[in-house]
């Protein structure tokens, strides 16, 4: 496969499958916004709660797609998402956004998860980039200031995880039941990094630059394990690692997001240092590669989770392509292409649209998990397509 053919195939997947699924099947015409769930058997669950993560990622996806493609349908979907989010997810009394709302737009879980605040920041920044709408930039800046006010640890550095509606640090800080209940996590820091990078593209603020640089250094010094070059995932407030899990998807995702952050920041000396670390992180992620080109999920305490999750494969394509760009080594390009070949042959649901949540190691699609829902969003796979399209144009 040539790199031009890779671009052609992922663009066709984005335009003909992923985005039509979300623009045609997900809009909730009765209660506005978007449905909260389509299950693994392609059934719409009209009264499912609507998650903040899902809605922020829909806003980001259609904004980013419009930025590149200028299709008015994408602009319509982005504006629909923005309007609904502002009306139903933002807390008019205490600021920030709710975790979940009901199918008809009422607050359900009002906690302020910083991971979620970061995604809304990321999405509103992208809407501004796509449309020039100053109100979106203003909203993104407000979210940045809110995260810094409530979540930043001025004593020990980094960001705390989760708060009550009125900004009291919670005892249960977890994003999901499978996570460790620790005060600082790789995952939240990664997506604050991602959001601040996007905001700095359009708002060259000194405070933001300082905090973005600090986040890059948190990753290179504290989160990237200095021995293994994998990411440590959970930490106490003093930055003691509290987990031995290796997450191959997060490794390869971080390998390009950290590089992107340093590139946008524009400090060439820092960028040179960061790129060498990112290459090593990408190399460590190769430990999860399988003969079929896919990346397995994670490894912990001698047990390998061999499921091939949709988002891990999507990040694999971008991360290995990024490593190829940094090194010129053809084996990284081959890994990106092989990962895409696996996606094309196994994960894309050519009958029902979109992608399956995951594929087992014997090739069985996972229909027990959502096709679209709280965590199953258009962000990872759409972003993969858009990143490849953009990078190949260089």
C-alpha cells in the first residue's frame, strides 16, 4: 500500500461510513441533540442518558471535519451539538459541565470530572477553528480558567480528577468502575494536554503556554516510565505510581499527542528532546502488536488482554505514522498501514455502519458493547482519518 492509497481509503471511510452514521442515525429529533445510545445490535435506545463525553466528542468531530472538508452537513451537525451542549450540559450556577443528563435534557449526574471539562474545551476550540465563532473561543477560555482554578495542584503539580457540582473534591474520583480510585491519572492529564494544545493554536496566552509546557514536562518526567517507556496510568497526589498496567493504546496515542503539544508550543529545543522520548514510547507500544497488524488492549500482572478495541487501532494508525514522520523508518509506516488493514478487514461494520467496539482474538465482533454511547464516540476513528488526510498533504 502506498501512503496515497492509505489517505484515499481512510477518507472514503470517514466520508462514506463514519460521519453519515452519526449525522443520519444519532440526531434526536424529539428531544434535540443526539441520542445517548445505539447498542451493539444497532438498536437506538431513545431514553438513554446523554453523556458529556459523547456530546463533546460529537462537537469536536463535526467541527474538525468541517474545518477540513467544508461540507455544510458537518457544520449543521457541529452547530447542533454546540447549541444543545450550551443549553443542557453547562451548569449556570457553578460553571463547568455536567457528567450526564437525561434523554430529555435534565441534569442526572452533576459531578465535574476534569476529563470531561477538558473535552468540552477541546471541542469548543475546534468549533472556533472551524467557524471563527468568537463565542466558542470565549467558552473554551472560560473552561481553561475553570480547570486551572479548581483542579491544578499548586503544591505538588498536576491536576486532580473529579469534583462535586459545587467544586468539592470527591472521594470517588474514577472515570469508570475499572479505574483505580487515585487523585491523578495519565488519562485525564493526556486529554488536558490535548485540549490545551488545541487552544494554544488560536490563543497565544502566556499563562496557557506555561501550563502547556508544564503538562509536557509532567509526561516526560513523571508519567512516562523512565525504565520501560510505557505510560504509568494512576498516581497518588505525590506522583507515586499506583498501577502496573501497560495500556498499548494510550502509549501510542500519547506518543503523537505529546509531540503535537511540543510542536504547537514552538520551543525547538524542547521539541527536539520530546521527539526522542515520543519515539521511544512508540517503540514500547510495539510490544502490543500482533502478526495480523493489530494492537492488543493491555497487559497486567502476566495477563494479556487480547481484545482489539476500536480506539486502540485508530490511535495505532496515527501514532505509527507520526513515528515514521519523526524517524523516516519505513517499518513504522508499515505498522500504520498494517493497523489500517486490520481495521478495514475486521472492525468496520459494513452492514450496520460505524465500527464494532472490539474484535476478539478469534475474530468475533463484540456486540455486547455500544455502537454509539457514553464511551463509543466518533472521535478516535474520525480523528485518525483526519490526521492521515492532513499529514499526507504535507
